[in-house]
C-alpha cells in the first residue's frame, strides 16, 4: 500500500517594518493578520489539517501560526525550528527529511526565498498554471500543498506533485 504524505509550505504573512526592530522581531502588518486568518479559514474549509507544524522562531512566523491555528483543531503538535529561519530551499529539504515517521501531513511556516525555493525544488508536476504561478511569485501567506509518495526522509528534488497553490487574494472573502 502506497502511503501518501502531504507537505504544506506556508510563507509567513505580510510583516511590518518598524524602525529599529530587528528582523527576527518584526510583527505582522494589519494586512498580514487578515491574510493569515483567511488562509487558516481556507485550510479548515478544505480539510488541510496538518499532523505536525514546524515554524520559524521569527515573530512574524509565530504570529502567522497563531492566526492560522485559530481555525484548526487545538491538539496539533507544533515545534519551533530555528533551522527554518533564513533557510535555503535545500535547508528546508533537510528540515523535512528530519521529521521522522509520525506525521502524514506536515505544515512548515517560514520565509522566502527558502519556502519558494524548496517548493520549486520538490515539485515535479501539477496543474501547469499553478506550478508556473508558484514558481513566478510565492507571496506572503502563500500556501503550496504538495503530495508525496515517499516518506519524509526520502524527499528529494522533483519528488512532489503540486496539488494546489493558494494565495490570500484567491481566498479572501468578498
């Protein structure tokens, strides 16, 4: 029996840039708070519920997590991962490979360019427009949902299928 894994890569929502605030401490902007909540609501509506969440320790990523989790069941294990902060695409692949076997659906909340690069590295197929859109621009609060027929420790470049690529603009309530 082939066990499918689902990887969800979520770029943190739009952050503010207050003067004198270190990068790691930058909060979400108002637009970012709305976008994170909209993506969380979309994930719940669509049944995109992770078994495990890994999140960068940066404030904007943690605030994105909090707003997304408001829409998800409260018992999802969550771990801060310093390896997600400022990670390259290959660094994100290393984080994925280290997950272990307990979760079938993994959500990682991190930063660009790492999230966009990791998604582009992993995805080998999918609806052509969605793949093109994802590779051209992975906006804040963008969500790539990738299907894998491998265990986490076997994820390599070109091993995933892009099930969907969602942006806050696409799911914002009218």
